[in-house]
C-alpha cells in the first residue's frame, strides 16, 4: 500500500482466528491511532475503504469521510487521497474550484514529493495563481532542474506564514 502503512501498522494476521477478526482489529487500531492524533491513520482507513484493501468493503462515502478527517489533521497522505478521489470523479458536489489542485499543493507542502509535477503542471495551466510566489520560488526551480533524484530526496515543509523549507536528504553510501 504505502510506506506509511508499514510504519503505522504491524498486526500479524495469525493473531486473529478469522478474516473478520483481522478486519475488525485493523479498523479498531486505525481508529485508535486517529483518535490519538495520527492523521495518516485516517488516510489509511480511507485508502482501505476506497480500494477495498485488506478485506474492507469498497465504500467511497466512507473513504471520503476518512480522507477529510486526515485533511483536518493536515496529513499529506490524506490530502493526496482526497485529490485522487476528485481526479477519479468521486467526490461530493459543491467543492470549490481548484480543490483538487489545492489538495495536491498541501500534500506537497506536507512532504509528498510525488505531487511536485502535478502542482507545477496545474500552475502552468493557470490554476493555483494565488500561490504563484510560493510555487515560483520553491517548486519551479526544483522541477526545472531535471534532477529526479533531487526531487525524490527532498521534503517540503511550508510554515503557516507561507515560507517553505525544502530539506534535501542525503543518500546513504
């Protein structure tokens, strides 16, 4: 699923006697992680409902609700999941214009570097103009460098005042 899944969840299927027990325990653990403040757990719950992973029944409404809970906690993964549902045409009516692109930007701000080309493409297509200064200062130069390794090894954190910090991660030798 995602690296976050491996980081958060380590339930051994053999701990449960049947698949329903496993799914119930998984849901309980993710809900508890969410209640304790883990927004990525909300994303994981939404992802399971959206894809039908790990024995969950596919339920787009439930997936949306969980992604939004993660968005409320500013989980980059939840912003990404929300943007994906919108891109797939599965979302409630009445969303503001550019909501998908805004979610992609917030996912990027929260370290989901896969969103960099999508944010830049949206900006170049005339969307996200409100964020022009941030995008031109922080993201265009990085994407235009044509250095895929640099993009993959970067983490983007944007402070509430709009100032971005880009951390370059060193490769292990």
